[in-house]
């Protein structure tokens, strides 16, 4: 959850012309942090960070920061198992 709190305060510029500055305080709770899964690509053994499982056109993909990658492009390891378990309602639906 992201909470935003705005408040106005008088400007400290020495004038009393009524200008105010708006200061925003944004706090992101730990409940809304996107989980990152460290996944290994089969082709070049590079590491990418998966965020979620998605289904598009009858196929299952892993959403990363830059792209959606088919699940068959990843090496099967504990992290891939974790993201698939967390997104089970997508691929098992």
C-alpha cells in the first residue's frame, strides 16, 4: 500500500506574500513490495529477475522488468518453482 500525505507550510523566503510550498511524504509499506525471483535463462545462463506469472494467448510467461519471457526459457530451479507456486492460479486455471 502506498500512502501519500500532503501538507502546506509557509515559505521561509522572508516574504509574507502567502506563497506556500507543498511537501509530500510517500511511504511504501512492505506489504506492497513486488517479489523478485532470481531466474536463470537456459540459452545464455544469464540471470533475470521475475516478478510474476502471466497467461497470454494460452501460453504462460514470466513477467520481468523488461519483457515477458516464456517459462520454457528458464532453467528449472528453486526460484522458478517458487514463482510458479506463487502464480499457480494463473497457470493452473
